[in-house]
C-alpha cells in the first residue's frame, strides 16, 4: 500500500489533536477572565482604546467629548428600505440627506455619544471616514431603543461556541419627519484577531474583555441620559 494513502489520515489526526489542545488552552485562558472585575476598569480601558486602537474617533470628533462609544451596523431591513426610497426619489428632504449616506452596509461603523448628541460614523473599504451623521437631542428624544438579539449575520454560518463572542444589538429607531429609520448599536466593539496573536488566546480574550466593557456602556449611558428610551 502506498504511503501517500496515509497522509490524509495523519492530517486528520494532527488536526484533531491540535483542536483538542487549543480548546483546552481556550478554557484555561477564559477561566482567568472575570468580566465583572473587568468592568471596574471601564474608565482606564476607555481611555486606553481611545488613545490606541480607536484613536481615529478622536480625530473624527474634532475635539468634542467622547462620553461613550461602540460599534454599529445598518440592519438589512433599513438598507433595503433606503434602496427603495432612493429608487423612489426620496422626496422627504430630511430623510434624503440621511438615506443617501446609508447605502453602504459592509464596512465598519461606529457610534459616539457626546453630551446630548449621538454621532454615527461609517467607513469606506479602507477604513477611512466616509459619512458622519449627528442625531441631536431633538432626534433622540423622539427615538426608541429595543433589544435586537445577537448579530448573527456578522458571521453567517458560525460555530456554536463562537456565539458568545457575537455582539448583542440594540436597535435605535429615529422618527425622521414621520418616517422610521432604524440603526443598530453593538454591545461591544468589533474585534478582528491580529494574525500575530492567533495562538495567544490569553491576549485575545483580554482584548475581547476590554472591547466588551467599553462597548456595552454606550446603551447604558443612552438610557441614563434619555430615560424615555425603551429597551425590550
């Protein structure tokens, strides 16, 4: 029998052994992270991320205060609605200005809460700022907030064990002159593993914890400053 026939079997065995080792390492590294304790470091984590990983937000805000921030996305239903409205000519002037800016849905987006204003940023395919929308106190006072569940569309098909790392979303719906516009607020910042850290599970989980602690504070700050918002 040709030795080549054993190569697929060996590869499968090596793969199983590797996955078993990595799963054990993951459980061990995860056991060292206490998210409740991590939440006590919110202020320092927020400043750290704004000075390093998300320093571009400070540039985009042009010196304005950043009280809380997180990742964002545009619901498929909103994207479809915007496309339809654009096709119909977007006769509503207020919605037209916003709708044309919400055509992109595949790139990163961010929320920043600054005082009584909520800033929504979208990026282009290179990560550069594309659009900056500001929803002021008047718009937020007429908005509603509700629980949107897990953002499963981010990964499409995904392993069940990866579900804990998917963001939960809060859907904020604005009234734009009688028409509803819904956008998503993530409860954590979007994390993309650096290839150099692929085998460093402890570092990955620590970064994920920071991203969660900082991101989950945004919807809480919103509800605190705007008590009328409903989260269901």
